[in-house]
C-alpha cells in the first residue's frame, strides 16, 4: 500500500516506464484513476450518452493498457491517450452514425468568411461559444477540442482522425470560421 | 481554466510577426487573402488563410520566396483526371492540390467500403504516385 502511495507522486511517463519495463502492471491503476474522468468527459462530449461514454471509457483505457509498450514518449502520455480516445469515438461515429464530413460541409457552406477572426472576437462569451461548438460537425468539434483544449500537436490530431496534417490545418481553419459565422447568426455581433 | 473557457483562446492567438519580404510576398501571390494566420515551422514561414473561398497553406523562406502552396478542393471541383485515377472501391473524403516547383500533385484521403482510410497521391497526369494506410 505504502509503495503504491509513493508511486502516486510519479509522472505519467515514469509510471508507463515502470509498467512496461519493470512489469509493475498494478501501477496502471494509478493512470486509470488519473485519467478515467477526463476520458469519460471527452467521450460524453462526442457521444452525448452517459452509458455509452462509460462503456467507451473502459474500452479506451483497456486499449491504452494493451498499447502501452508502443508508447515511445514522442508526445506526452495524456496526448497519446487522448489520441486513442478521439480515434475510438470518431471511428465509432463514422461507422454507426454514418458521419460523412464532405457531404455535411457541402450542405453547410459558410456564406461569408470573416476577416477579423483575431481582432475583437475575444470578447465573445465562452458559454455561448460552447453552445455553437455543439452544432458543429462532430469531426470539426473533435478537432477544436484536440487543438485548443487538449493542445495536441497537429501530427497527433491527424493520426487520431486518419487525415493528413494539411487536411487537419484546413479543417480547423474552416471550423473556426464556422464558429464565428454561427455565433454572429445566433447572437448578433457579440 | 474553467471547463469551456479554452474556447475563447481560439481567437486570442498571439500575432506572429513575419519579415516584411514574407508578408509582401503573400500579398503579391494571394492578393485577396483573408484570415491570415502565421506559424514558423523550422526556418520557414507558413501562412494559412482563405483565398477565393478556399483554404490555402503557403510556405515561404525568409527572403519571401514562395516555396509551395496547398489548396483545399471541394468535391465538386476535383479535376476529372484525378477522379478517374481513383479506383471505384474508394470514396474521396478530402482533396488538396499541392504546388511545388511548378509541379502539381493531388493529396487525397480516400476510404474503402470497410471505412479503412488511405492517403493517396496522384500526379497532374492522373497517375497514382503512392497509397498509404492512415
């Protein structure tokens, strides 16, 4: 027990190293407890179903455990785990909900792209922006969350969503323009 | 950061200053570019912006020379030679044209019936250059 308590002070990457190289598999419980809530939140934000989100969280953390030997430390453990999380959820939505971004994008063209994305939009209220985020396409929403909430590198976002880096950058650009357009449409000019 | 506050930061990015030769080159090559955002991969300068209602990414050296640029192509505008180069078993999910040193290639994301995704590169004549599982 005391040993486990000391391990709680270790970083994610140190824990992974001990689990993989020293076969202290019981330490995965610490990572599990550390990330269960965060993974659950991410799943819920994309699936909008508590039962499915809880089920997915268990699956994702099991998957992460199996893949741990493949974690090379090129990015942080959290970034690596979130890549698995988003990949799992988006793959599910693409298959079960028949997500089709190109068709959705064609049906939801942005009539006017603002040129002042970086000017005074910081005055926008975040709770309203969160409402708008909910009406974006799930893939655009996932990209915004990955880039700006989880601060994942474009390379990791591309790998998680099975896209090229160029496609990720362009889709994030479009998602931001859509956020502004929809914000103005729903709430006027701030 | 409270849950949700991150989203405001999307629009609070620090403005990156770029050499005037680079900024000038963007204006010359893409005169009506809007929503320009700069980043600096290595020694290069990269701009992502809207131009002619399409997302574009352009890379410059520090002297302002345009080294390459990429253009997002909507499904309806994909050239016929590119479409015909894609085997029927695949569906095109994304298409970007890439211009480097006077040569044009097309970088496609395609998927098969089992939803397995691939990165496919096609040259300007419609020849498949590479196919890689994503």
